C-alpha cells in the first residue's frame, strides 16, 4: 500500500490520517466516524471535564476500531487522564504544556503516548519522555499553536530528523489529500487534520460555524491572543490562536496589553456574546480553509483524503 507507514502499522489502521482532538467539536461520533473510515479518530477531551468524557467516550469506545483521546496538558490533571483510560483508548495525545505528569498513567495502561510539539525544545522533551508518536504542528494550524512557531513545510522534516525513528505526524494547513502526500514526502508518517474535519456531518459545531468555514479564506485567518484575553481564557501566553476574522480582532489587534488591563472591554465582549452580536465561540480555522467546500461524513472524507494522497504521490512519481 502506498500509504503504509510506521504509524499505520503501529495502530493497525488503513490510512495515515488522524483526527485532531479539537476541544468542543471532536466528540465521540466524529472520532468513531474517522476510525470507521480507516484513520485514527481522536476525541478532544480538553481539560478533562468528566461530564464530557462520560457523554462522548462511550460513543467511540463502543466500536471495534482503534481510537484515542487528547488533552490540554496545561489545563487537565493526571486524574482526568486516568479516568479517560478506563474507557480503553488505543492512544492518548498530550498538547500545549508539560506532558511529564501524565506519562506514567498512560504507560501503565498500555496506551500509545502521542505528544504534540510546536518547537524543537518540546520535540527533544517528547523524545526524552519516550513518546511513541510525535506531532509536529506548524503555525498554519487552526486553533492554538506556538506564538513563535515555524511553518509546517520547514518544521516537519527538522523534527523528523531530530526524533527519528519515532514516527512523526504533521499538523497545520492540511485540508486535502495533496497536503497528506506532501507531508509524507517530507518524512512524516501521517497527517493530523483539524479544520477540515470540523466541516463534516458528525462534528459538534454550530451551523453558523460550519457556514463560516465553508465560506472562509486563508487570508481571513489571523493568529493572536486577543480572543483569549477577551474571553478570560487561561491559555498560556506562549500559545496564540488562529481564527477566522472577528470584530474584536479588528478592534484590539496589536493592543493586547491594553485589552488585558481593561475590565470594561472584557465585559463588553461578554455583553456582545449575550446579545448575539458576536459568536459565542471563536471560529478556529487554519490557513487551508479555502480548500474546504463541502460537508461530507467524516468516514467518507477519510477515504477521499487517502485516495487524493495516493493519486498525488503516483503523479509525482511519474514526473
């Protein structure tokens, strides 16, 4: 198989395509659909809310295909990870913060340890902690990523060379099979995909968010900390977020310190949300949002991405 990699062999899946564990949108149904399609579905557990875990994990755990769950390490605690492991995920992914406190329970449960990195220091730490798979996230990614990170194209091969033979998944700006083929050519063992899977029938997103993604363009996205500050989010300052355009981005761009020191401005944000004049949640979207023009089922999308990737690699081989 053209798309057989160390990652597909490790998990026994057909395709090297992984659902990014997006908090709030990558629930059990979406993860299950990606796994049924031959990829690896990942539930976005975020900070490890028990109600969310109890609602979403049984949905994906009832299937027979491998699946996983992802946590924000700056927001979760080891108890939440241990609780999720009771549902039997094949893998646990740790992102954005020190993964050290979570490694032991994951190892004890026999799950595959996946660590996402945004710079080379984090990549070295992941190797030292014994990560089974490392995700190299470029700054094109939607949602949160490194404030001072690197683009996917140059970042992925550097990580591949640094951490080998540990399999690397590439993340950031991948929304079709050509992107999957490209990162495989860079030495990655697969692709972790987020924004593209938000526009699927199983994603837990508001219809308005889906519409915005289908109509969005890459140049409409912006990476900043404005919306985290306005929302009162506790995200570490090391990580900013890429979202589609938003009135508060236009108003406060370059004035983050001023916004952080202005309680009335943050109250105005909450008032605007309550009145419905701005979205209740930022619309996380990566730079490849232009390529998203339809709303398929996630299982069908996995097949489409894999077929596109095979064709792209075959065409490249004939040139």
